[in-house]
């Protein structure tokens, strides 16, 4: 699996894919702001390439497809950049993140690997974020497709969620569904009974009655657009009374947040609203105490909800993360918090029509984190640690949907995936 002659899965940089449309390696492009011209660089396949990989479109044909007339060989990229620098012109980059790309850019820019970042342009980043943040109707159609595939993935996982099956069987089945619909998956599948581990990619557990499975998974369309959806279900198809209590709190937080999605609303406020719903529910169960507003303000709820409510979604699952999360999710008026839990909120800014976001509240019992906070007597005015101790074996619950912000409100993308207690149990037992 590790040697030179093997073909590895390639996934194009999302901004390059957005502007130029080709998911293949070895390409580069320049947008010349002085002339208004776009230049696409790349080489046609050699006969050896064709023998092993088959015919591909020639570079000239690619240019015609996207309206780029100036097509040059890969070697010309370095020559053109060096000529521009020599003449005193400015070269602006988006942030590079792949090792081979950074090494190539260092060579092209005649600088060291460490100095490539000096050419990254904040102005360029902000321009791309402004364009890519708002999805047009064609992008939304693609994301609907990705969400529809996720429906099949998640309902399949639910129907396999019975004692004796292994997590890897469920994870393998749903990844195969994504691939069969033109996938791959939009990110490595998160599927585990140990749902208290937020991004748990281990799939080795045998399913056991009395536990719950978190499945956080999505599909990518052939054009590269993603879905990202989470469901939680009880092994064996029946929630216990305790599971129902915790699950319903998270479901209420999910549905209330979605209901309040609209243009002009700050995602930060949606997050705090979800935190309030969770804190109120935990207070009713005796795990938290005191004034709910004070609990959320102090961040005591983050022991159970230590991540953000959601993020932008598009060609990337954490859309445009490579450009810098704060450029995407924050602005001059809304700054990122440094409070535990709230600091992990990827998107705090106001929502605009055309944004697609995830709404994914969760409630987790993380034994090590609970133990540390208890030893520190942290937020003891708000947390009933004796009651919390009864839930150390619980795991976690997360429920996530993909939501389009419209001119007048919102729309949940894709075929509705079962998420009420009754819907989940019915689906598992069909």
C-alpha cells in the first residue's frame, strides 16, 4: 500500500475545485488581476500514463470546458511566477497545507519552506470566503444529493444496530453505500458505542444491549459537495428510560436551534440557546443546580456539551477550514471566545441566505474530564457530582442535521432521517 507505483485516492483542494472544477493532481492556476486573465497549468498524459490509467481529457479540452483559453504546461508555472516576481509584481496565495505543495511553492517562489506563508494574502482569503460561503441553487442541489445518500447510510446503520454485530460491520456497510453512490464518505466515519469520545474512529466494539451508538457520517457527491449528519440509536432497538431522558434533551436542543435558524441570527446565539436547553434538561434530572442562565454564563454546562453547535458545510465538511476558521466563522464584530467549550464553536457570526450549516448539539459523560473537574471542585455551585457519578458508563448522544439558510428562514436538507425516539425505534425494528 505504500510504494511509488500505487495509485492513491486524490482529493483536489476545495478552492481550486470551486474555481476550476478539476479533481486531479498536477494542476496549478493563476488569476491575473491586472489583465483579467485566468491561466491553467498542467501536462497531458504520456503514452505510459495512458497504458496504465487510460485516456484522459487533454488540457486544451479542459480549458474549453471552463472557459480558460490560456493553457500552459506545468513547467511554465514556475517560469511565470518568477518572471512576475522579478518585475516587482505581487503574488498572493491562499494558505497551502499539503507538504508537497508547500515544497513546490518554495521552489517556485525562490524561498524557504518556512517563508512560503509570507505570500499568503488575507485579502485573497476574505474574498474567497465571501464567495464560497453563499451557495447557489446548483450547489444546494448537490448538497441535497449528499444528504439523501446520508439518509440511506444512517437508516442502514440503525437497522444493523443489534447485539452481536460489530461496529466495523456498520461502518463498512455505510462507507460502501457512499462509494456506491459516487462517494467517498465526506470524512472518516465516526461510529461507536463509546460516543463520549467526540471523534471516535475506532470500530472494534461488539454491540451490547443497553448501550447507544453514535453514528456521525456523510457522503460526498461526484462534484465534491458534502453532507454531515449524526444520529444516535440504542443497541437492540429500544431506548431505556435513562437513555430517553438524555436523548430527549439533545433532541430538544437540536430542534429548537433549527427552528430559530434565519438570516441575521448569530450562530453564537443559537449555540447559547442550545446550551441553555441542555443545562435546563440536566437541571431537571438533578445533574446541574442553580440558575440556568448562570450555569451557561459560567460554562459549567460544557462538562457535558464541550463543543460548538455547528459549522459551515459545502465542498469541505468544515467548510473552508483550510483558509482559517476565524475568517469563515467570525468577523470584526463577533470574536471567538476562549471559554472551555465555547472556544470550540467554529461558527459564531450572523447567518446569511445561502449559508449551509450543521446543527449538532451533544451531551456526553467523559469520565476523565468529570474526574478532573471534580478533583478541582470546578463549578461545584452548579454541578451535582454525586448524581453525575451515576452516569459515568452512559457514553454520549449527538444529533446533527444540515440546514440551509433561506431568504425567509431555513430548510433542512435531504430526506428526513429518523430522529425522534419513536421514529428511531420504529426504523430499527422494521
